[in-house]
C-alpha cells in the first residue's frame, strides 16, 4: 500500500511546479498521517473490545465454577445436618428414596455337591 502511494505521489508531483509539488507532498503526508492515526485508533479499539470480552468470559467461567462449588458445599452440609438430626431421632438413613431396595441374595447352594457344567467345545471335533 505505502509503496503504491509513494509511486503515485511522485508520478503526479513530477508535472507540478515546485510550489505546487511541495503542497501536493504536504497534502499526501497529512492524508497518510490521518489515515494511519484512524487505523491505529480503530485497531486499538478493536483490541480493547476483544480483550474485555475475553476477560468477561474468563470471569464468568470462574464465577460459574465458584457457584457450583458453593452449591455442592451447601448440599453436603445440609445432608450431614439431616443425617445428624435423623441419628438423634433414631431414624436409620435409607439409600436414595427414589430407588428401591435391592433384593437379598438367594441362599448359596450346599457345598456337598460339586456344580456340573455342560461340556464346552465342538462335538464334531472328535
């Protein structure tokens, strides 16, 4: 961009009188400076907006984790408190109230008889 601008400026300035050429150079330099400043301001503004957005996202993630930890701690504290109240009242804590109790296991087979398993393998293997 800058090389093309300089070439065009010199190409036009060659045909001007000395005073007009100096004014032309001054106008080009002012325009380039203004353009550069505007572009820098926009670049800085966009970089600032991006950084603030990333900072806000990191902050929200940290707060979300903190809230999760707080809820977990409160739940654990409440559970311990309820267990203590239940023990003081003589109530035996159950498993989860929505889950049914598992059935008791069946009686084991007597040990005097060895278990018989069907033969494994292919009968045609001979």
